[in-house]
C-alpha cells in the first residue's frame, strides 16, 4: 500500500504517504492530523464526492477494534449530531474508515459559554447518545474535545471507545477519560446508558466552568465559583440542577430520555427549536437505506475474533 516509517514520538510504525497519493482508492491525502496508539487520522479529498473526508487507517501491522466500533456506531445512523459514514473496509490489509470531515470549533475552545448555548448543547448531545443507545451501543468517551460545534449545533465525534450495552469491562482496564468517565466506569462495571448521561453532564459542566481539560469532574458549585454571575439567574440554576443530577451516583441519575425532557422543558416555548408539547419518541434505529459510500461498507467475517494489535 504505502511505505512504512517510524513515528518520532512512540517509535512505532506509521504510514508514509507521498504527496498527492491516495490514502485509499479515490481519496487523496492532504495531511496527517493525528497518530494514535492503533490508528492514524488523515484529512483527505474524496474525488468521487468532491469534498474533504476524514480517513482513519489502522497503523502498519495493526487491525484496531476501534474501527469496527466506528462502523457499528455510524453505519446507517442518520442523527445529525453524528458524522456521516462515507466508506469503510475492515477486511483489507490496512483497514480504514472514512467519515465526513466536520468543520467547526471544538467545544473545549469555546468554553466558557452562555446558559442558552449550554442548554442546547446538552439537549442535542443527549439526543445523539440516545440514538446510539437505540442501536445497543454506548459512546463512553463524551468530553469537550470530542465535540465540535458546527453552525451552532454540536457534533459528537470519536466512537473508538463505543461498547455494546451490558458488556462487561475487563477488570483493571476501564474505558473513558478521567473527569468525564462515570465512577462505575472506573470501577469496570458493565456498560450502561447511564455512563453517557454522566459524560454529557460532566462535559457541559466543565465547559460552563471554563475547565474543559479538567481531570476531576466539575460540579455545579465549581461553575458558580468560576461564574458567580450565574447565581442570580433562575434559568442557570435550573440547568445546573439537571446537570448535577446527571452526574450523581448511578442510582440517582436520570435516564437519558428523562434528562433530555428535563432540559428541554427549561426552554422558553417561544424560542426553542422544537414544537410545544412534543416528547421524544423511541430511540429505534431509523432505516434510510445504506450509507452514501465511496466503496461498500465491509465488516470482518467475525468481529468477535478480532483482537487489537
């Protein structure tokens, strides 16, 4: 495929893609964006679609399970707060996933923001994880750096940590990011939707407090300490109460639907973007047909037999 070099930071193999060469068939390399432990992320240009595209490649010699999770989360998922899957092939020598390139500002760069923005971000992130839960998955790594704001609306990124609801975590190997992972995640309890409720709440609290890189979970008190002007704002206090409940112990946490409704009810009916009187429908998978792909979305013959390199 491509020549192999060595990453200067971790000393492990990386792909050396020549200027103007194809990352995968039909997608020309523009620049490498990031190198992770198992994948490389590239900005490319799709010639068939004539648009930018984000390409994740397994690093040389590695077949990362995280790419399988990306496909499971995004294939056929129409929710607008999730990036569109454009193509994937997990059976080739170098497995890859191609998604739309989301242009926006990172949530951690926008913090702190106003209460109205915080409420809208909360509602739409809850709706996004609810769409994942409807297909039996939890995101498990909701945090400010995994959210881009495009045209004023959040888009949730990075599904490499997604796991099926109910799956047990290996003891001593929790997923998630400190400060945004629910306590029961760090205790390696079975995967639950409540973990994403916590992640959304912790993300918005940290963004309101202006501490999007916090390694401990921000509280409503942290927000009021950082922004005392919010103490006399009834709307702010009401939102902080809901966010506090979302980051409570798992037995006291609202469901994702209950949290969504609680925040939605805080909006002035005259200015919220949805009609009065609506409640969320079942978060079932919506079938709009196959993804608009560059090549067929292909999965390995047996996901369960794959092991991360």
